[in-house]
C-alpha cells in the first residue's frame, strides 16, 4: 500500500541560473530538489538578486515552495543543503477601533500618514488627513517651475505635498527593519500599481514617475473609504490641555479631535516649535551632513559590473560605501544613491539651499549621484538646546544659498579641486542640477569636523572605485538626511510623552527613515494607539 502524501512548505536558498538565459521556476525547483514536477504545488519568490562576481552572471533566488510527497521523501528533502522548513505568514484580523469620540486627524500625506490612514480605515475609523502642500498635479507644476526659474513655493515643493518627500526621489524600498509589516506595505503598493517585483527584489525601487501614479491610486482608494483629505492647509496649532490633545487649528478652522497622528516629515520645522511651546517632550539627536557627488553612470557601471558592463538587461549599477575616520571617530557613508538619476534642489524656504537625488523607474539618465555624509551629534553644535540641530542645518543651507549666488543655483566643485583647495571653473563641469551651478570652494561651506573626514573618505572610496575622485563633481549641500529632533513617545502606544493623543510617526518623529520604515511606523501606531 502506497504511503500517504503530506504537504509541507520549505524555503530554498541560493537557487541559481545564468542571467542570460530565461528560466522556468518549476524546472529550477524540480532540478534543485531532484523531485517530480507533480510534487510541487506552489512556488513563491521570496528574494531575487544578481551575482556578477564570478565567471558568469547569475540570478540568485530564494523560494518558498509548497510540496506534496511521502513523509520519507520530505524528510530527505529537508536534509538537503540550502533547504529549511518554512511557515507562511498568515493574515491577522485587524481589531476594530472602539470608543472614539471624534475622528482621528493625521497631519502629513507622506508614507507614514497614508499608511496610518489605511490602517485606521481597516479598523473602522474615518480619519481626516491635513496636508500643507498641494495635490500631485499642482505640486509637480510648482516643482518644475522652481527647477526652471528658481521661484520657490514654500508650501508646495519637493518636501511638502501629496505623497511626501518620497514623491521626488529614487523611490527606494530597501530597509533594515525586521518588521513583518514590511510585507503589508509592499502588498498595498502592488495593489496600487507597483510592479510585483518589489516584493522580492533585493533592491526594490519605484522611481519618481511610478511612485506618483501609485500615490494617486492609493489616495483615491482612501477617499472612497471615507478618508477626508484637506490640501493646501497648514496646521497653525495643536491644542493640548491638561496633557491631552483636544484639537487642531488650521488657518480658518478648529477641528476637535482626541488623536493627532503627526506625520509631518523632518522638514516641517514650524511643527517642532509648536510642540515645544505646547510642552511636548523633545530631544536633540544625531544625524549626518555633507555634500552630494555626481559621476557619469558609465563609470559606476564599469566599476561595479566589471567585464559584464553593457550586458543587456543588467541595468545601471549602484553602490554603497562606508568609511570610519580613525582621526575623529566619525562615520562617513554614501546615502540615497540614485543610479541614472539627477541632483535636485529641495529647498523649503527662500534663502536656503538643500540638495537631494531623484531618478525615474528606468534610471536612464547618464548620471549617477549620491550623498556623502558625515555623522554629527548634539555636542557638535555651537548652540545648545532641542532646536540646535535645526539651526545648524538652517545656517549651513543659508551659507550654501549665498555661495551659489542666489536664485537657488548650487555651489559646485570637482572632487579633485575640492581635495586640492581650488574653486575651479564651471565651464569644465557637467552637472544635472537645476536651475544652475556656480563654482565655489566647498571646503569653506562646512565646518572642519565635517570637511576633513569627508576628504579622507573620498580618498578611501577612490581606492574602492577608481575614478571616484577624477570624475566626481561635488554639489552643496546635503543636510536633511534625517530629523535632528526626536519627539519622545511611549514605545507601546506611540503617544508622545506627556501629551496623550499626540502620536508622532515617520521621519519627523525621529524614529523612522525611508518609505517603507515610515509606512510601517504609521501602521504600528494606528494599530496600537488605543491600547492602555
């Protein structure tokens, strides 16, 4: 009598096939396990990456596979190398919100605010979401005009508006957090139009062009579920009485509420001032500052892909470089690397210059750029107090604006001239930055405790990637890598310390950074805020 078949899920690691050859996943799994195709019930890609470090380029998979086979056969499979038992994540029912006297208010339409709204809707609430910036179409027009003419709209720009700062970025979805809620974020993005590959690519990204469409779809779905969106509206005050939130004041309206999800991002500096005046507990925190560097994408491809550079379908290469400066103990690292992208101005105030990077999904510009930033902390600031880091950012951004000659032209310098202390000539510099560039001595832009480690890091990076200095152009200044302020909050309920009903989330809270981690932060807060 034949032995009864049992079902089991397993994880397969390090399943390879040549990059140049298409692969049928069932065949890959069958050959890897040496089993019959009929024994394979289901295959899910958990991870896919590219390995170009050997004699051929390989695509490397991690699979979750459901099998049906006899018990002894399954035991033999589990003893194989690169095979382990796997338990699929089961969707958990979301508990409904109870005893809400008023609709929750969310301030900020970035990933943390949107995913908090999504979770609240799933829990039966219908929040009001207030965004100081404009809707996507108007916001894009405002930013394009800024980049073309240097005329900034302080309320509708790269940082403020529907979708948040990630709407003008590379749209990276990589994160170091371990939360299982990451998968929920990616699934929701796919439902709103993102490609399925973001769920398993080792370096998923959306690009500015795709993320705009995804945000519009996500917002439309939330509107249909009862979320009220209020755009072009700045919050003037958050009322806190006897340690509890009572409402939100906009220009012409008071919205009574018991719960405010604060998802304003790290550049809404006026919000920190409001919170400090209202007695919320804030503390300064470390962050990183430096410059942005741009290279021909071809140089990065040659360094990273080697002899495989130019292989069809391989795409533009990226990099992540780190350096520990023994002389100062500071860390220096590349941040927000944008293959096939552009250096952009993302200022929020007239007279202040800030840069960042952006790319489309295809990453098809001839340039690659990244920030090179140095770690700094509260002890480095001349001023003391909670807002010292913000003031340090502001003073540096004002100095960069002046060095660029006004109208948001950026001060630039070749990496060679920066190391040699020469300003150089703008006629010899090609750069993607708009609205324009001016050659300047960037060594005078930042304090020595940033400049000196940065110079040593450049020389170290050049050894890792030949041509990094020779072909690099530096653009000033990169200041807003993360929030310089943290809003203290309860680790269980997410309510701000001493201010019940104030729920800081996302980058502006000082606890998260990047699209996915901010979205997860918003989900967690919306799941926990009504716990005791």
